[in-house]
C-alpha cells in the first residue's frame, strides 16, 4: 500500500492504496454517448488528502466515511488539475467505515 503523500503523476501508474472518503460532490455532464455522472471526492489517509474522481455507478456506491481500497489506480493531470482515480484498469472497493487516521491537508494545491 502506497501512502497518499508518496503518489506522483505519471504516464502509467499501478497505485495500490487505502483511504477514507471525506466528502463528494456530484456532477452530471452530457456527451455524444449520453449522460455521464462523475463525482469529485476528497479522500485522505494518515499522510495526505487528495481529490479522487468517481465515475458512473461509483458515485452512488460510496459515501463519506467509507474506507476504500484502490488497486491499479492512476494519478494524473486532467484539464490542468491533478486527479486521482481508478481508471479503466483500476478497482475500488469498500473495506470498512469510519475507523482510519487521516489528515486534512490536501496534496498538490
């Protein structure tokens, strides 16, 4: 498991980590393929807080207080901002609730 403070943007990442979801905001956008729901979440561990993007059904699957394990995630630039996400190859799963130490200082502001 990689601490959030040690994650850096790269062309290809295979990030495996665990964090708590602190807050999320919903956004629905339309595209040529229909409506795409995305959520920008603030997540944290004991080392840092970062923004994490959820897509589609992931938006409803996770709530503040959920502890999430990410496998094969990526951390990259998207529209001139840093974005942490599962991506197409990544997997996120809820592994607990509320009981994790975390900091509230965001990384790469």
